[in-house]
C-alpha cells in the first residue's frame, strides 16, 4: 500500500461527507453571528458542554493509549532508540518553536506603538479565566491535569511493561476501541458545534476587534507558517517524507481542527488515518498521546509571541537572563495547553504568573483576539503531532501484529 493511500475507515468515509457539512456550518455561523448577534452569543454554552464532554472522554483515552503504547514498546527490540529519539525530537521542536516565536516577536515588535485604546477593546473574559495561580492552588492543578494524567500513565505503563501481560494489552486495546466508537458517534453533532463556535466568535468579537491587534495575530500566523512549511517541511524533506502529500492526506482532520479551534477533536481520527496509511500502530499509539502534551509547537509560538507583545506594550526592560528564564517557563507551561479551546490562554496566564515581570492587568486585551489566534495554534499543534508520529515511525519501522510497515 502506498503510504498516502487510506482504507475505507471512519476518517476516510464519514469525514469525507462531514467536510461538506462543516463548510455549510461555517457559512451558517457567519450569517448568524453577523445578523443575529443576540441569539449567537447564547451559543457559547453549547460549545462549553460539548468540549467538557469531549475532554471527559479524551482524558481516559490518552491515559489508556499511553499505557498501551508503552506496553507495545516493551515488546520491540529498538524501544530504547524510539524513546530516545522521541525525547530528543520533542525537546528540539518545542525549543525551536519558542525561539522562533520570541525572535519574530522581537523583530516585528507587535506590541510597540500600537495606539490601542483599551476602552474600545472587549473587556470581559469567561469566568473560568478570572483567577490567577498565585491565589489558587486549584488553578495550578486544573491547568496541569493533562500533565498529571500523562505522568501517571507513564509510570503505570512502565510498571505494567515489566509484567509483560498479554491479557492487559488486549484489555487496553479493547478499552481504546470502545472510547473510539463513543467519540465517533459524538462527532455526528460536530457541524452543530462548528456552527455555534463560528456564530459566537463573530457575534462577540467580530472583524472590528481584530483590527487594533492585527499585528500580533499576523505575527503568530507568520510564525506558524514558517514553522509548518519551513521547519517541519525541511525535516520531512531530510527524512524523505513527502510533506505536501502528507498534508493533503490529513486535510480533512486539519479542517476539523481549524473549525472547532481544538486539536483534540481529531485525536482519535489521526490514529486511524496514520495506521491506515501503513505507519506502525505501536509507534503511532505511543507518539500521538505524548505529542498532545510534549509536542505543542503551536502553543509555544502563541505564548512566546504573546509574551513579547506584552513586554513591548508595557515597555518592560528585559536582559538576556530574563529571556532565558522566560524560555524555560514557556517550555514547562506550554505542556498544559492541550485541553479544550481556551487552554492555550490559560497556559499564557500561567506563564505570566510564574514569570512575574509581566502584569496581568490588561490580559483581556489578548483574549479579545484569542479566537482568531486559536486556529493557528490548534492547527500548528496538530500538524506537528501528526508529523512527529509519521517521522518516528518511518525512522524506526517495526513489526506490527498485522505486518511490517
């Protein structure tokens, strides 16, 4: 099978029709948000409950998938090399994306001489953002929930791997398949969620909100494009992976991530898509869940550019040591940006609070355009995760139960 030919899976068959409904939902959302703003503003609750339910399904799925992946790696001869290369790849990619964001922020200076009138910027944010980690231990725990689940699953996976239980491996595989089925049925309502998401965004923030802060939005999009096509494209070329064909092969998932503003919506789909293309199940099911926590390049770019914006907006003097400390903090806090839509903004608050030199006084300034930046953040995260799984699988071809890739 060609690496870019897909079988008739849920991703290939159902999503092909879903894409049409997505575009209809986008058009409907724009119309509703523009002409029926009062009604559209009430649609945020539907989004909130959907993604709360999705997160409740995704968290245990990630937990099971990582344990399953570790168990499978224990059965492969080159498991240590896969783990080592994965760690090096994640550290390198996230470091490069942070440096890219800080560098473009320094060069373009999106926060300098903005001429922004704060009184004309949308000044309210959802209640879930109206607290700081300095005053609430719950904030830290809540914002780190994915990392906590991740570390716990790694520990359990290593312990279970030492036991080498085939029954446990089959049980975990059955558990994952069950969650996949439930989530797939949940995706039937995705066009409705996309409609609500677009309608709410247009009604509350509109295009007029974008104009005063268009420079920071443009900087983040530019950094994301450089990262995707420049950095990831170069890496794929080096390892002889046709990057253009690869992107085309996952275009439906990219559209889904873009329209829902969450990379999590394509989480179960990308498993099935890559496996149907011939990438090793043992590698894919280990790499992707880890990538959703440790390989969030889009979040790194977003947080670093946003920090540079605020540094310039408040005219804060920074020395080389300050930038290095900020780099280290972003490296850690970006790992908490893998939740539902808005988790990237939470990670930004977390970063500012830990850094301490940048005030949170006008954080609503950035939230007013967060809706426009979320798409770039989510898509960059998703493409980076998918590419990492494909590359590591290509570098380390291993024997799956159903054959050699």
